[in-house]
């Protein structure tokens, strides 16, 4: 009986085993490709800078990279195939610091009226006195009949940066003659802010009504933390530097997202045509709403990394609970729009206002005398422009950075232009790491690299700080730096890419401006200015490294290194098909490269018009155009670049 039972049990087990074998699920079938690019030169920018022949995309992801034969096996009956005929493919370009929203407002502001944009241009042509400016402002007030209590932003068409600057006489009018009481004569019933010929986050002039709103609530904070200018009797005269000006600036982010989105879409088309598939920068709240509106309509053709700017200056209590709230926001969002940092926007100025230890030997800009050491906000001894600044007792910038380290709020998207600013920030980072551990500043970043002291290269590597560097801007400004600080500084300090990389610093590239992005790549390779002069030739970098700096490495900067930056299986499909071979085109011709196809999130979003015509290729929903034609559509506003954002 026992043997019968045993054999019977074995029989049952055999049947069960057979049934298990019978019902074993078939392995999930790998997806067929929606799109295959083959017969090309695919610069994957993976760890080994592998060059492949083909890449397959399914949905919004890359599913295969390799030889033509390997990848074409992923083709199904409905797969779209593009024979590249030897053309070069790269990952989509990632700009780690580009002010796309302010560029859009500058170049397409003519699409709208001032009342739509909440920006009113003050024309300084022919201005020779304070009264001339007040007459201009009064004319605007009379024309637009503002409701009492409505905030007004006056953008002076008067730049004090780079070329085509205003005059020193105009600077004296704006900085010395105008004040809150003078503006009150022509703006008595409305709070107003006026730009100072520098980015608005670095300074504003407020009228009396604005001061009457801000001072009762924030006066104690401003007196303690600064920075504001005073008249001969010690009264605040309305000129504000940060953090004080950030309180007022927040009132200007009140524009209609639909209006902004129309301009942003035009600028986005330009960026898409040059191959940018991701841009990271500081972004105000109304601009964020506009990009989210484009996303909701399926019109977003590059990813947006957000550096939140409103908290700084408006969080007057830097206690644990307040700062930890922002720590939770880092990385929040989706793969289209997400938060990459929360920071001070800028810890110094730029050009003559860059915070530097270098002694000036010549003139840089006409406002040099107002900022002889630059705007050094991290320095406790810096009170503001030394001519008339009040004396705060606390350094809000330093306190903010320390609180950020303590509470794991990522410091990024922050303009750090001068060598003294870099060094001072490194001192604070080292203090944070000593007190709270190295992870307290994980993924922190300093942007611009305008001037970096060679003595700080090893410190940057040791602390693990990302350096996001503009190159074209540095090189184009090197002549001014040489004029102000001498040839040695001009050939050592600005954007020292190769030296920092060789030292172990994590370096990525940015454009900062509205430039054509391939010109930035060329400048990193050649270091030539527009006249052909080479600045800091020892800092030239090779083409693979340059491409890494605009793809793979900034993907880590924007916290998406696992999803972006290279052409590898499993990553999001952001790719470019180029009209020239980036690796072999003469180095002085890199700026002539144009994408023929831009693929974003797995979809063809742009096709160069000549390529479309020659290949009868017009994918549904794709923009068919070219960069040169797109920029002809720009509609500048009167005043050009007078918008305050930098």
C-alpha cells in the first residue's frame, strides 16, 4: 500500500511538473522600433565615446544601439527607417545655464504691447538730465492710465554691460540723481520698480509708493540683511541691491502665461533648430507657468530645468522648517519640467561687478567707480555700492548657503562670476562639509566661470563642485578683462576648462546668452575671439571632451544622468542628425554645423527645410524650417534688450 501511495504521489508530481512546464509563460516579446536611424556615424558619448552605425527608438526611449545589422533586427512592419547616408548623430545638446525666457521676451516682445508684458521701456536716447527721464516716465504714465495701486516695471533702455554701453553721465543720472522721491513726482499713486542697466536680480530703483509697501513689513529684515543705498541724511533712497531688491522683484512675476508662452514657443523653435533638447536655468514663477502651459498643449520641444528664485530674499526666516520645505522640491516634477535647484540666483555681478581680488589697471565699464570690487554679496564686509550703501549687520547670502547645506537644499543655477566670489563660496562649502559631511553639498554647482583663480582648481575638485562655464562669453569679453586687469589675468582666469578638467573638476558648458550654440562649442575648441585672437590657448579642449560638456556631463548637472546625455539603451531619445561631421569639420567651421533632424522624446520635432525638400521628408507635427529663417521672424520691442532679467 505504502509503495502504491509513493508511486501514485510520484505520478501526481510528474503530472504537476508537466502542467507547470505546459503553462510556463512565454518570455515577453521585445518591442519593435518605431524609428530606426541607420548607416550613420552615431557618437554615443557613452563612457568609451563609442561610435555606432545605428540606433533604434520605441516610444520615447532608445532600445538598441550598434551595427546596422544588429539594430535593423528591431524593425517591424510599421517601423520608420531613415538611411543616414553616413551623417553624424549626437545626443541632444544640454545647456546648463541659458536664459531662454528673457531672450524670448527680448527678441519677440514686439508681438505684444507693453501692457501685455507688464514691462514699460524708458527710452534714454537724448537723455541729458534727470528731468528728461522723469518726462519719459510721465509720458508712459499718461499714456497707459494705470489703476492706482498697480505695480509697474520700468525697463531702462540703458545697458551697462559689454559693448554699446550707456555713458557715465547717464549712469550718474540713474544712480546719483534719481531716487524714490524724484520718481514719486511722476508716479505718485503706483508702486514702481526701475531697472538699473544691470540684471534686475542685481539691483533695482524703487519709487516712494513701493518703499511705503515694502518697508513697514520688511524694513527690519532689510536693515539687518541689506542692501540699500542711503542719502546724505541716512534715509533709504530707493536703490536696492539683493537681498532687498528681491522682495520687490517678486511683484513683477505677474504676467499672463499665455502671453509668455507665445513668445517662448518662438524662441523654443530657434533652440530646437540648433539642437538644444534641454535647458537649465533660473526661472521665475510666471515663466514656469508658461512652460507648463506649452507642455500641457504638447508643444514643449526641450526639457526645462528649473532653478527656483522666489524663495531667496522672501524667506526671511532661515530656520530648519522653512529651508527643509525646499529640500523636498529638488528633483520634483516630471521628465519634461523639474526643479534642479533653489538658490540666490547670483552671488555677485558680472563684468565690472564681478567679485574679484584683482586690481584694476584700466576701465571695464562706465559704472566701475560704483562697484570698484564688484558686487561681493558673500563677503560680510560688502554693504553695497560703497558710495552710499547702508551698513547691514548680517550676511543673508552666507546664512542662506549655510542653511542650504544644513538642510540639503541644492545650490545650483547660481551666477558666480568673479574669482573672489568663487573662493569665498568655497570657504563656506568647506565649512559645511566639515560640519555636516560631504553629502551636504552633493551636486552643488557654481555657474559662469567668468574668472576662476588657479589656486582654487584643486579645492573645486576636492569639494566636488560642478563648474558650469560659459566659453564664448568669456572669450568675447577677454579683451575687456585684459583692459581692466591685464593680459595675464585675461589669459588665465576666464573659463579655464582644460586645467579644471585635468585637475578633476566636474565641468559642464553653458551659453548664458541667446547665442547660436555651435559657436559656443567652437570657442571651447579654438579659444578664438571674433578677430581671430586666441585667448588662453592652454585651455583649449578636444572635440570629444567638448561634446561631453554639452551632453553627458550636464545630464548629471541637471540630475538626470540616468536618462539623458548619451545614446544608450534605456535612455530617453533626444538625438540630432547633423549636416556636417562634428569630429572632422575644420575647427573654425564648427559654428556652421546645423542639425538636419532634431528628435526630442522619441519624436521628430524639427527637420531642416533643405533636407525636407531634398528627401521629401515632412513628418507630421515637425517644424520644417532652418535657424536663419527662424531668427528673421524675431520681433524686437523698442528698447531691444532693456528687459531687466539677465
